[in-house]
């Protein structure tokens, strides 16, 4: 029996999905899946409601936790509980699949950056951290880099090979960069190339991530469309990512980016976590959702109870 398309799924569907069923559910949704990234280490926009819950309420299908330290799990606004159950509690409260970022960089490699992004041991893309994330119930690990972290595509490839060999099918592996992440030699059109797509896919990536058109200088809809088509030809799914704080732009800009991403053929649409610090502007989450799939699917996702 084929998995339901993610558009039609409720919390009980997500809870019962295997890795392959979740991937198939995304694939069957034909480019209408919205993933929202949030930061849990800052004060939530609504005070006592987590940013993850807020993003889910505005229409996010999939949640991605940035700055999540698997050694010291912390989500501001979350009810008190066992730290090891942090991800499971987020999934329980939101009824959504949950992923985290891990960053393949070694101690001392980070460039000078905003203190907000300062690296911690539990965010590094080590095998121990990945295993701990799987044990905590994470559905997806994205290998990427925050601003100034010095994450190279070569390091991502090496980590993918290690994770695929050691983790098997325990978790969806996604990989790519939404900006240069501190490696200027991999800026603009060099952030992700067809050669990177080939290497990442052969190393074990299930999903490839690219900057959304109109976010990084030089990244056009035509350029990303070629990368998406190449990735699909290799059997991978794709994410187009708004990771340049434009998740805090006006809603007209968000709609334009959304439609350009739709025209690239991407499977998953990502909105970053710094509209204000912590999550995209809530009105932009809804506007993006409406642009790629209309009011009916947007309101269905917003309205469906987590008890379904």
C-alpha cells in the first residue's frame, strides 16, 4: 500500500511512517510541502508557546530545529520534562515530523560570526551526535552550515558516507547549503553544483538542498531548476531554502520566491528561522503556503488537530 500524500496526512499518519513512507509521502505531494526552521534557544515569539508550535499552527508540514544541541536539548517555551524526550514532545505537541541540523565542522574551523551562531559540541556532525539524534526520535538530519561556520561541501560528503554506512535507514539524510556558510570559495553559483549533487547523492543523501531563487546572489530560477532536475534524475528529493533572512521580507517578496521555487520543480519548500530571530514571520509562513498550494490545503494543515 502506497503512503498517503503528505498534504492529506494527520499526526497519526506521521507517527506510523517509516523513513521510506515519509519520503514517498513527500514525493506524492508534487511540490507542495512546507518545511519551517525554528530556533529553540531564544525567547519564543509568543512567550510560552514554542516557535515550533507557532510555525506548525501557521501551516508548516515539517519542522526543522536549528541550533539544537543533542547533548543539552533545549527548546524555550516547552513544558518541563526529560531532556531526552525533547524531540518526542515537540512531535507530540505539533503532530509534525521533526528534523535537526548538524554541522560538519571541526573545532577551531569556525570564522568570526554573530555570537548567536557560536558552535557547541552537540551541534557538530559527529557519528555520536547523529546516533543520539536518532535515539531521540528525529526523522531527518540536515547536514548544512550556519553563517560563518566554515562548512565545506567536501566535509558534507564525507559525513554523508559515514552516516549512511553507520545509520542505515534509521533517518532521512538531507544535505546542502542555503548560503556560503563561511566558505567564500563556495559562494554564489558554487554553493551547490551538479558535481556536488552527484557526490552527495552517491554518498547517501536522500534529499538535496539548494538556495531558493532570488535569495543568494546569482542564484536564478533556471539555475536551480537544472540542479533539481539533475537530483530527481538520480532518484533524490530536493529542498529549496530561504536561508538569507528573507523569511522576514514582505509577503509579496515571499510569494514571488515561492512561485519561483515551485517552477524549479522542488519537492520541499524551506523557510528559515530569522524573520525575527527564532522563526519566519508567521504571516509569511501562511502566505508561502497559500502561494504553493492554495487556501484549502493551507487551512487544512492549520486546522487539523494533533489528536487525529
